[in-house]
C-alpha cells in the first residue's frame, strides 16, 4: 500500500478553512469540490493511457488518450458524494459506481446498505472517494468489495487520514493489490468516538447538515 499526502499551499489553505467549525455547509461543499480536483491530479498520475494519432490544424501529432476499460469512480455514500463532481470534472469519461456504507455508532461495524457497481471490475482502475479515513473500517470493506469483483488497482482519495486507519488498512489489505491512498492531511489520532483529531468533525454533517433518523 502506498500513501501520498499532498503537499501544496493551496491544499493546506483549503483544508484549514474546512477544519474551521464556523465554515458553513455551502462553503464546505465548494472547498471539498475544489480539493478533490487538486487531489485527483495526484491520484491519477499512474492512470493507464494509450498513444493515439491526431491531426492538428497544422500537422499530424502523436497524443495520449485514457485507455479502455474506463476508470471507475466509486463515492462512498453519503459523504463521498460531496467529492464526486470534483472528480468527474477532471475525468469526465470515467464511469461512476456507488457504495452505500455506514458505521454503526455503537459497534463501529460497517454495514453496506446500497451498491451499484459492475460485477466484473477486472482491468478497471478504481478510485474510491471518502473524505475521512478514520478507523479504516469503511475503506477496508470498500476495497475488499472491489477486489472481490476483480479489481487489482485501487486508489482512495480522502481529505483527512488518521494514522490508526492507515495502519489498519495496511494490515488488512497488505500486498494483495495495488492500493494507494491520496489525502490532503495526515492528522494526529482518533479520539474515543473514532473521530479524527483535530479533523473537521463529521464530514457528512458538515457537507449536508445533520440528519436525525
Ligand atoms: N467520519 C467523519 O466524518 N469524521 C471523523 O472524524 C471520523 C469519521
């Protein structure tokens, strides 16, 4: 497993505004969108391409297109949805699949409550979108889900990661597949409620407001 913590002043600035508890949802959504586009630039560095011939108004040229099969972008509902537009804007030819996963707040176990993905992901480069890599349980479940369907190359784009989650992920996934984590910040730790410290709170709530069920 590889980890890439994006190191750029624009990214650091936007993360700082996200952290601020007084930042309202509309600004939070806009900054998340912008951050994903910046992180996607790093996350797609090894995307597969093919060489092609094109003819410019001046002369023939060799160029590069994204290879088939098309990359698969997988936002984890609900908070990952806030990252989808930023990703598809930079990679409009990608396909989008959905995974609905949530953490039971008492047991901290992960439940899959929805999925919309092709059965066969062999040969597809997959990009998971999930803003907070906290315990790692959600991401481990999501990556396992994709690997069971034949994916071998998975990149997770997160805004903030915790060391505990990265360790759990490394242990659970090992060298079974080519897994990369790209994040904007590696924070200190988890607290007793499995929130990232200092983090930014509940990303879903900050994006969409609190839902009481
Ligand atoms: N999920 C969040 O939204 N925030 C955290 O800090 C941890 C998990």
